[in-house]
C-alpha cells in the first residue's frame, strides 16, 4: 500500500504539538474531578452486573463461571486502538498477533485450525454473532468498533453452549456497547503511533419523540510490519467504519436499533490465509466489506420477569486474491422469556433461528464445493436456577440445536454454586458442548480443480467436549479480590487429515481425542488509595492421541501451538485527579509447532485530563523490544516497539 506521505515520527510529533496547543492552561479552579478506576472500591468492582453467564443481570461475584470483565474505564486507560489489543487485558485469553491485521485469539488452548484461527471461541457484538460458517472462527480484521462507545466486554473461559449454542466450546466473548442515551454530545479522537494513525468521531442527541441516537465513524491506517529478518512485511491496511444507534422507551418496553458499515483494504503477506500446495509467494490484497443491522426489543414483566426479541441481518464480502472470494448473507432471529420467580425456581427459555446464503468464488488454489450453499441453524434452550437454600444454588440447563452437517446436537449443563457469604463463593460445573463442522471441514478441495489432493471431509463429525470446572471467587479483605478456576476438558472427534494410499488423496476426518487440564487465576489489590495492582496467570497441559485407523501424526502437534502458561501484571497509579500512569507486563511461554520463543512484553501509558472533556495520553507498547507471537518465523510479524499519542475531546 506504499509508504505514508511523511514519516511516522513526524506525524507523531505534529499530533503531540497540536494536542499541547489546545486550551491546556485552564485554571485549577475550573478543573472538575473525573471519576476514575481508583474511585471504585474492590467491592464495587465485584458488584458489577454481568449478563453472559445466565442471560440476566447478576453480580459478578455470584456468577458461576470463569468470567473476566473489561470495563469502559479499562479500555480508556489501555490506550488500545483495536479490539484484539483490548482483549489482551483478559488473562483468560491468549491473544497472538500473526500480521498487522491478523490475530489468533483463543481460550483454554486447542488452537487447532490449520489456517491460524481459533475455531472454538464464540464472539458476539451487541448480541450479533460474528462467527464465520466458512471455518467456525472469527475474521478479526473485520471486527471494528468505536472503542470509546464500548460499555463492557465479558470474557467467559469455558463452555457456554446452553445459552449461546454451538461453537461456544472453550469460551465466549460478549461485547456490549453503550446506550445512545449515555453518549449524548460530541466526541473526537485522534490517535497517532509510530506505525499508523486512527481518527474517530461521534455525535449524539435526542429527538422530540424521546429517541436517543448517535452517529459515529472511525478510520485506521497501519504501515507494514517487519519480519524477524528486518524486511518489511506486506501487511499494511486501511479500514473505515461508520454506524448509528438509536434507543427509546415506551412504558415497560425498550427498543434499540444498531447499524454498521465497514470497508477494509489489506495487503496480504505470504503465504496467505490458507496454507496449501501451490500457493504463490506473492499474493494480492484482502478486501473485507460488510453491513449489518440489529433490532432489539425488551419488555419488563411483573415479578422480575422479562421478554426479549432480537433480529439482525449481516452481509459480508471477503476477497483474498488469488485464493477465494466469499459473499455471506446471514439473517438471525431469537426470542427469550425470563419468567418471574416460581417458588425457588428462576427459569429462562428461548429459541433461535439463523439462515445464511454463502457464495464462494473458487480459484485454482482452493475450492469449496458446492460453491453456493444455503444453511440453517435452529435451537431451543431452557435453564432453571434453583435456590436449594439461602446459600446453595443449582442451575440446570439444556439446549437442542440443529445444524446442516451433524443434525441435532444436545448441549446440557449443570452448575452448583455455594455463596458462603457476600464476599466468598464456590462453584462447580459439568457441561457438554460441541463445535459443529464448517465448510472448511466438510467442503474444501485442494487444488481448486481436479485432480484433487484434498477431497473435503464427508466423514467429519462435530467436535465434542465434556468439561468439568471448579472455581472460587472471593474478597478475603477489603482491598483484595481474586478468582481461581480449575478446569478439565475431555475432547472427542477432533479433526484429522487422513491419507488413503489406495485412492491417492486425503480427506478430513474426526479420528483424534484428547484432554486438557489447567488453572486460571486473576485478582486485584488496592495497595494504596491511588495505586492498584491487577494480575493474572494461566497454566495448562494438553495430551492428544489418535484413534485406530488414523495416520495423521501431525495432528498431535496441536497442543504445541498453545503456550503452557501465561502471566500478566498491571499497575495503575493515579498521580492526582488528572494524571495517571499504567504499566503492564505480559509473559507468554514458548511454543514449538511452529517454534515461537517465550517472550516478555512491557506496555506503558501516561494519561492527562487537561480539562473536563479533554484528555491527552502517551503510550508505549513492547518497550522491551520485538518478538514473534504466532506462526513460522519466515512469515510472522515481529511485535516491534511502538510509541503513540492520543487526544480525546468530548464536548
């Protein structure tokens, strides 16, 4: 995409000078104290309301699952410019950068898919699933949001099949943006760094009919990354997002309407998105465009019950020359009924129907046959939380979901919670969850024209996981809180690539099983009124084995694609009511397939609220130097030292 018209350092200096030229000399008496993270006690953070565990508001302290919440204030203080950079704050996720725009994001390992994308993690944005039926994963370069409008991100590690359906095997990321009533007025954001720049705007108001609305836009440019050799990596990109949201109320009814349109142009580094024989070393760019519209209705019922109906339409266009092109049209409708308490029972049930039309432009490299398909998913779920007494709660749930490849799958779950006191809770869970096959599993052919070396996966089954968890979440002292989860996953029917010498071609099959055990822990300590430490640590051991008849020895290297342990430590210090400093240290163990050495990364941010509504921040990422995070050393981007400045103005 070419070099920028002037050096990145010059852009950085110009933006910094412009920020300092803004009305920064306001009198001390004109400064209004802005609420910050240090103003919230550890106990208040434990009382944050979450929705993802039971699909109804509940205290984070009472949620019977391993859930980590990234708040809007966390996002503001991080200085992150993209969604994957924000998700690095979740200690129960492994976020690995492949190129300037491509990431592998997973929870609890099993980053199995051969195209470098995790396929066992469900991601939702304002209730809209961004899962791709092409490969059961997420194209992260297509997921753009205005970060300043995000209310919270709930990250659940572990299964969520009962409430969220197929593919919520190892985790759920639920991203919720703020109501338009919370974003009145105007916002302008300018962010420049040593490798690119971002500009964003938002304006909100209220109509005479009481409808709150906002319109927003964002554009991002990033330069080429570098390879370990120092050569430039052909991965620069430009991405633009525009959208609008409206919220209004009529008595007990609440309505919302959210629409987005985005356009991305990405240079594509070798060896491309799908490694295959015959892939050229010089590739065309990636085009990623889309529009989506989500409508939601909620009604509060007497006794704490409620009704919810949601529908969305999502159209995406993706072209990765010379590999493939895809047009995907998705329509999704869902309904949920939360009943008022019936004795000791709190029941929620619902239904979901999704329809998609997928149109693939095949190439000489790869083909999806048939090229045009129509798929349907339909499900029905119910969950009952039973108060056994004032301290013990049993939650039983089940979901039946139909998909085109394996028919009806059963996803049951049982969770037991012991709320020892308002500050201490233990929980245990047992679940069955499934990743349904995708088009990549069942319908991929290599090369794109006969004779085929790879001929789909006619025998592929759904990947099944039996999951057992034991957790504790507590606040043993006023300034200290932490969460610990032990987990064990038993996997069956994992995907393999099988060779038949008699027929001289290969197919995908499901002839591997295995298990994964580990621990996740994180917590916060208010050292002093203005100083808070937050830490997270994960450790995991995986063991896989092939079933009789399998010849896919390379499949056993799946466990070598995930780090055996990760750790992070964040320090937040408020110098005064206007200035704060955040420092984060991340350590990730090495991997061997392909080899990625262990690395330690240091990030820092200085924020200064110059006056009410005007904030300047300086950021530094990977201050300890460059490192690789995912993929073979010949093709992966090095995460280099990155300096940036950001100005945010609300008025």
